[in-house]
C-alpha cells in the first residue's frame, strides 16, 4: 500500500527536479551566449558567436580553422570574404575559385563518415538530404545550413552569416556593400520601359524559371519580361514550357543556362525544329550563360546580372 | 451454326478494325487541333487540305508550329504508342503470360541502361545513332535475362516466375543504370532527359529515327500474328503442327524488343501502354492475335496521341511528363474496363 505511493512520489519529484534544472539551462544558456556575442560583434575576434542558418541558430565557440563546404555557393562566399585559408575541403561541385580544395565529397548525397574524416570544426551545406545536420551535431561538429536563397536579401544575409561564423565580419559587410552598389548601378542603367521579353532555358527540354525564383527576380530588377510567367501557379517556379509556346512568344532574348549540362549554344538553338524563325535567333539575341554561375547565389551574381544587362542593352540599341 | 458463328466473329473483327481506324483518325485530328497555341480549326483543316502550305489567313508562324512541331510530335506519339502496345501483345503471346509487358519483362529497363551507357560513355556527336542501338541491345539483354532466369531457376512456365524474374532483372538493370549515372554526373542531366522522355522536343528527326525500326518490328509481328495463336496454346502442340517454336519465339522477341527500344529512344520510359491496350482489345474482340495485334497497333497509337495532347494542353503553356499521365489515366481506366468486362461476362 505504501510502496506504490512512494514510487509515485519519487517519480513526481524526479520530474519536478528535472523541470527545475532544465529550464534555466535552456533559456539561460544559448540566449545569454547570443546576447554577449551580439554586443561584442563589432570586434573581429568576437567568439563565441551565434549565427543564423536555415537550420536555426548556432553558437560557434571559436574561430573555425577546418571548414568543409558542401555548397558551391558557400565556397565562393567563403573565398570572397577572405576565409579561404580556413577551408580545408569543398564538395565535388565547388569548382570556383580555382584554388578551392575540391574533393570527391558530395553535397547532394553527403557521406557523414567521409566528411568527419576531414576533422572539420565547421561544415557548411546547402541541401539537407534528411539528417546531415543532426548527424554532424551528434558528433560534436557545428553544421551550418545555408539553403538556396529565394532572393538577393537572403543571399546577402548568408554572406553576413558566413562572415560572422568565420571571423570575417567586416570583409563580408564590405562584399555585400559592393554587390549592392554594383547591382544598383546596373538597375539604374536599365530601361524598364522597353518591354524586352526573354526566355530563360534551364535544359534542352525547355524547363524554365518564373519571376518567383531567385534567378527570375534578377531579370525582374532590370525590367525584362519573362515569357514563363504566363504559366499558372502550381509549377513551383520551374515549369517545362511547350516548344509551341516559346515559338509563339517569339522572345527578344534567349538565355541559355544549359551550355555545360546539355551542350547548348546559339548554333544548336538555331538547329531546333521551328526555332530558326525566332527574332532572338536571327538577331543575335541568344546569350550563352555559365550554368554554374546561373545556378548559384554567391558574389558572381553581379557578373551574371552584368551579362544580362549588356545583352538587353545591345538588343535595345539594335531595335 | 459454325458458319454463322464464324461470320459473326469476322464482322466483329471488321467492326473493331473500322472503329480503330476511325478512332486513330479522330485522335490525330484532335491532337492537331488542340495545343498551347490557338490556331483555329478552320485554319488547321485548310492547312491539311493544302498539304502543308500556309493557306491565306494563316500566319507563317502558325504554319510553322503545325508543320515543324505539332505534326511530327503527333506522328512520334503514334509510333511510340503502337510500338509499346504491339510489343506488349507479342510478349504476352510468346511467354504465354498476360502480365508480360515491356516494363515488367525488363526490356524497358535494359533499353534505359543502354541509352545511359551511350550518353555517358559514347561519343557525344553521334547520340542519335548510338542511343537507339544501345537501347536495342539493352532491351534484348533485359528480356533474355528475365526469360532465362524465369525458366531455369524459378520453375518453368508458371505465370509468376517470369514476372518475378522480370521484376528482379528490371531492378538490377535500373540499379546499374543509377550507378553509372552517379559516376558520370556531368552527363546526368542528359541521361535524365533521355529517360524521362523527350516528346516535348520532338521534330522530324525523331520521326526519321523511329520510323524504320518501328515499321520493321510491327511488320514482322503483323506477319506472324497467326502463328502467335498457335504458340500461345503450348510449345508441344505448336511443334506437333510443324512450327519451329524456338525460332519463332526468337524472331518475335527480337522484333518486340526493337519496337520497345525505338520507343524508349525517342520518348523515354512510358509505362502502362503495353499492358492496357492489348487487354482492352482482347475484351473487345476476344483473344485471337489475328485481331489483337493489328488492333493493339491502332488503339495504342490513338491512346498515346491523345495522352500526349493532354500532356501539352492541361497546364499550357507548361507541360506534364507523359509517363505521369499514362499512369494517371491508365490505371483507373484499366480498373474500369476490368469491372465492366466482369459484369457483362
């Protein structure tokens, strides 16, 4: 009779104690850390620091010296803010800059064992295939997810977060400032009143992007009109267009983001059935892009926008 | 009594054939009339009757869309549908298995593997030749493995053993293909393009690519359609009637695999057609391959032409992958036909 009651009391007590001891740890610990970090953030060497990734807030205790990047965009960001020397390995798709330490690590199908083999103190990745972040955290490795940016502001923020995470806050701020002013310059130079239309090609089966995507928004900044926007909702921003529709739309410009993946060029486009009659094809409006640059949201976005802007200006002068 | 029965069967076959031809003509017309770009029925008919010259009142662009995009696409869809349906019917006859189909037998998976090898490791400037050839070899290997495995190790004629072997072979070949794809990630996108289908980029090149193989394969199957009835009864019976069963089976399998490979090479992997069409035809006219094979060709072509019309119009100006729709329409359709058949039988 007294025994069960005793057990109940003991269990209840244990819960109460656990609740008491847990609460301050959860609310007091990390939040306190983040507060101190943000107050001391003006100083370069301010660690520990709290950064915000797609996977939530992370506290980094010391300046990371063994960074593994599984994201080509993060690799470009890291090298552009002067953190390249701290990067010891990057994934197989990270082909820029040339001195990035490319390995056979995969960002799409990451192998946790292979990553841990580099003894990293920070892993930056873009796609979360399931439990990469939690697996690394479980092994005591800080994992920062920075997934595909939906807009320029997110791209800038990711550079700032990487600056904070690696101890290059000022360089990151300077880079973002430079990107902002370069892009503003291109936007100011553009003439949105011309109504120039374009078709953006992701692959040779006519997958395209709408203005809801990161790349689509870049074109929108310059006032170019996207023929893929005629597609209704539900396409997820990346519709496969009908050849008939592209021909009927007769866009002024055709941007090829499939020069590497699918070997497309102004010549192959002209050889497609029915495409030779397009204004862009006969008027030199087919613009080959670097697939890699077009798929990333790092510092080279400015180069991409410059290329688009130059093509649009050329088309307007010709008209 | 037997004479009137024979007449009735004959006229049923004649009626079904007439229906098949009418449906095919209707499907082609519908497919030409409907598309993401509005051309107008009157314009399409005038264009047809002026044999492809742009009639007055029709823009050059509309004529271009009809001639260079819509018409070749309709033809390719028809060829692919006819190939898949005819090869399905042929596999079902020679393996005496109602579930035999280019997909279940591993022919399509083999063709996909062949196409992958050609894209990833072959010369990049001759894909139009190497891909169909490699797909054909792959399809033959797939069927050969499935048949050999089903007969030798899983106990002969049982319906399930062939299907089980086909599933195992298809999984294995698909695994090899995925591995090769991963090894050559630079050609990944192109491989996907081949596998997922390219009807959206079809032009006259694809017609020229598919037509010879499809014509040869279907003509061969058509020529032996009477013998299919004999072989379906049983090897011993067929042999006692003086038929070289081994040779016939080889000819039929090679022809059906050629048709499958041509279909995969121009349109990617499209499921369900080889199963639904022959079974639907059997429910209409009975089991004789003298009717089943020609009607499968007609209805298979009509089916895929109509499905492709849906694929390019429902969310126009965007497209839906055609394989998604064959499954989406095909599965419920199959159930409906089965139920109706059971009720009337």
